[in-house]
């Protein structure tokens, strides 16, 4: 299993992408990753504008990470998290 998790989830209804980067098996007093929301789909040659960002504490499992992403996606779809630009 890789120590660095990277993934992107596109929420078509709101035209935003949820990007996740997290380092597993890393201890410390700082954050070990983030969840951020950007407008549209990610493009490698362009700088992306962050609509939302959440730092993730160290010590999460993959299940905890997936749960956090699902929570952000659900809040976007329900309109609880404002991602309008």
C-alpha cells in the first residue's frame, strides 16, 4: 500500500472537483494532508483556484479519509458548503 494517497472526485452537479492528498503512516503534530475543492476539472497546465480547503490531521486510516471525502461531497451536493465562484 502506498504511503501517499492522491485522488480527485468530480461533482458534476456543481462543476467542482474534490482533490485529496494524504500521507499515511506519518506521525507528528502537524497536518498530514488536505481536501480541497476547485472549480471544474483539474488541468495540469493551469493554476487552479481553491474554493475550499480543509487540513487533515495525522493518523487517519483509508476508511477515515474516504469518509471525510464523502462528507465534503455530500455537503457540496446538499448546498451546505458554498462552492459558487
